[in-house]
C-alpha cells in the first residue's frame, strides 16, 4: 500500500489545540494518530470525526470533557489529520475503516467501558464498532450522523456533495468545512483544517469517503450495517441523540434513531440550536457539556 504521511511542521501553531499527538500501529502497516485530554484514569470517551475534518474538530468538546474528569480521546481516521494517508482511492473501504478504528481502540489502546461519540463518518464507523464489540462499550452518542443501509434514499444535497468532492480538480477542504458551519471560521481555523493536506495527493481519504456510503440495498457494506442495526436496536446501553437543528444532510436520522434504538429511552436528548452539520465548531462547548452530563449521569 502506497502511503503518504503529512510532515509534522504542517501542524505548528494550531489554535486552541495544544495536545501532543500520539501514534499507534494498525493493520496494513498504517499508523493512526490521536490526542488525549483529561486524567489518564478517567472514564474514556472516544471522539470520532467525519469528512473532511480531523481531531482538531473536537478541541472545544475535549476541554469540557476533561473539566468533568473524563479521559477524552480524539482520533484521526486513516486518511485524515496526522494519520497515514493511503494514496490509492481503492485502499479505502468501509470495512477497512471499521477495522482500523477497532484495532486502534481495542488492540493498541486496550480500551473498555468506552463512550463512543460519532459525527458524520465518525458515526458510520463508531456505530459499527460499538455494535460489533458491545462488551467494550458503555454508552453511545450519535451527533449528526447515521448508519445507512441503502434501503432509504439519501437527500439530494448529499448527492451534490458527493459529486463535488469526486470531481473537483482542487479539493478545498476549509471551504467544505465552512459550508457545514453556521458560524464564520477564523483564518487560523481554516488553515488548521487544511494542515493535513499539503497537496492533492494527500486528499484521497476525503475524496473516497462519500463513495463508501451505502446508497443501494446491495452495497457491499449494507449487510454489516443491517446487522449492526439489529444489535443497536436492542442493546442495553444508554444512547444519546445529540443533533443540531440545522443539518440538511443527517438531520432526518435523529427521529429514526430515537424511535428505533431502545437505549434512547428515558433520556433527555438535546437539540443544539443555531448549529450546522459540524456542530462541534458551531457549538462545541455546549455539545461537550451535554456529553459530559450524559456520561457522568448514566
């Protein structure tokens, strides 16, 4: 596998993100990166980002979790952030991303009693990991995400996004992040989202991910996602649905999760107002407080 690794100097001076990177080896000879905040013996909360962001997205959330005495672990998915970046589009598959993430969390870090937090692709991966390894999971938080099986059509805005990402000669990652936010990103924040990608060759991950979402019932990932749904609907783990009020991509998933998953019963599920798809940017401290309260009260 031909792999690229972003030079460390690209990450100098990140605003509000002082965490030292840590690394672990995962299958296929790849290295994944992650950062931590909070006490090492605190209850672990794993934060999984989506497309086309990286762990920097969770900087505001991490501060709230650490302040609550929790161990916040923000992961860079393969192809993103400081993690290794396979150069071949075909190297990215849904199954591989699930396995890479599982190997980091459970083989390399040896985590158990985990609260899994997923947004965007972080949910598509995190929900699979949680469903396939429920013995390691204490709680789940779904934030602007879902678990598509190809049986329900995705909104037209998603298909437009997919076409843009695949066809753009130059993929403007900061612009994509900005388009999913209600607030205006500062220039140093935009630069932080561009940092992992010194050139177009490094952007295979962001270009590949939209094409991995199951959009037809016979998609290769559809059976595994259906199996995950069967587990999640009856799993006796607290499940928080924390969506924003302004996400045209995944907003329709919130009522489906609330209706289908038994772990949502008896909980107060926040709707975060004035936030877009990337609610961690628009309302990160608020989201962090909701997650902290959920973990410490269940």
